[in-house]
């Protein structure tokens, strides 16, 4: 019989991954782990550190049965055969165990039953039976595995999230819910980036890294996790209130990712709308915004700007990129008021800077930027300490325009 998870696998897979991320946060912020001890995510198993290996399972719609954990237990036994001194934990949520915070340990009879080959001719069943056969041939120390292994029942998704938030509040000395959830968002996104690294041994974080990331105050990440918890209106309000202030005398760059746009013309309209808001009632000391786009969009955007007689500076990247020209400030003419010229900007030699992301990354050391706003793009790889950096995910187009 199919479960709700069979019919909506994507939803439960995403929620299961979020559950795993929250467990990783709780593990990293565990006082029992040294501050510089790497906590690995999806390396040997889902979470592991020092001599402990953890498999994380989230079964929101299911009741507990030992047979439902057969495959992950087999995985842990395979690792135990190579590393018999490690401790092994399956950290799991089942709906009938939601109110139980306890440990379940195997007995010899249960382990023997789990290591009995299953009937059936499906490819997954045959593959699992082959692995069981290899385990049996190894003559592993089953008593020692039982001593080293336990099942730990977890609270539900929301309770675990609250536990992670409370740890963050304690570690970063804040009682403000918005700030603690921004910290959570930043930490969760950092862990996700580590998980995406191609070399498994690099998929780790330390408490030392997270403390440094939050305490230096330079980078904030407003992620989908925060949007899901707060709702769209509250999410935008938090971003507006908490992101680094946009000073018009600073060099601000905006990278626009591909989740808010459908066509290059929409990108162009977005940029023009943002730029008009930026220049409204501007002082002559204003610094133009820099927009960074993919090659696919930049030509259409440049065309749209020129159709509206908006002069841009791209450092002549199509010919040969000149960083001195790109970094230059525009000539700004003040608005005439009677016989004098006021400080209100009326005309610019150029009013916007625009660059491909490839050129931006290649010339990163030479481009003058104070603040970088990365909108709906989690794949951009830029050194964390180069700018004050704000990552904003899942922001609808009308809300994005209001930010600037």
C-alpha cells in the first residue's frame, strides 16, 4: 500500500533534507564537540564527527517498524566493518514516536532478522541481499556493533527547528526572533553550500567557522527556509529591515539570478525600474549601481537601456575590459536653481554600470565594490571576505524593485 510520501515524494524529500540540515546545526553547536572539530555532512553518512556517524531519517507519515530502517542499518554495518570503534546512530522521526525522546537498542535476534535475505526479485532487493551476503561472509563482530549502535527518536520538524533556533540564540547572545532566524538562514545556507562540494571530504563545517561567519557581521543570507517560516510579506519586511543599508555614496553591485525572471526583456525592465528608484532625488555625490548578468541577458538589457537613452558603463568588456574606465565615477551635473547649480543631480555622463558575470568574476580583484547583493542565485562562487555580501533567495520581482 502506498503512503502519502509515495504520492508527494518531492515535498517529503525537501523536508527530510531540511530536517537533516537542522540536525547538522544542532550537532555543530553541541558543546561536547571541540570548536574546531569538523562536522561532516553526507560524507560517510548524513552527519558524522570524530568517532560518531549519524544517519538522519524523517518519516512524517509513517509509524515505526524496525524493518523500515533495514537499508540504513545495513549501510552502518558496512562502515562498522571498516571502523569497529565508531559509534553509530540512526536519528529518526516517526509519527507514532513523536512524544518519545529515547534510545532504541537492537538485540541479537533483531539484528539476525535484519540480516536475513529478503524474498523478492526486484533489483533493489537483489542488491540489498548481495550486500547482506558480503556482511555475513565478513564474520563481523555483531555483539560489538550492537554495543556501538542505537536508534534515537527525534521530535518533529518544527520542534527540532525551534531547538536549532534556541541554540543559535544562546551562542550568539540574542533574544530577537528575526535576528536569530537570519542567523539560522545564513548557517543553513552555508551548510547546503558545503554539501554541494564535489569532494566528499570537503563537505564539513566547524563551530569556529560559523561563529566567525556570524560575528564578523559582513554577510547575511535570506533563504527559502526563512521564507517558508515567515511567509512572503514578513520575509520581505525582515529583509528590508535587516539587510546592509544601501548608502548612495557606496559602490553597490547587484547580481540577479534566474528564479525571478522569465525573459531578457523582464530583466531589462527590472533593472530600469530599480535604477530609476535609485536615482530619484539623487545628490551629485551618488555612485551608480552596478548590475551583473549572464551573457544571455546582457545584450537585450543593453539594448533596452539605449532605447531609453540610458548611458551605461561596461568597461568596454566586449573589446577589452578596462578596469580603470569601469571603476571611474561619472560626471554629474547639478540641477540649476535660479542662478546657481544645486547639489541635486540632473544629468550623468553615465548612470548605470553593467557587466557579465564571467567578466566580473575574472576581474574581481580589480573591481571596486563595497556591497554585493546576490538575488536568487545560490550558485555564484565568490570569496566571502571580498565584500559586504547579502544573499537574498526566493524574492518576487515586485518586492525586489522595492528594495532599491
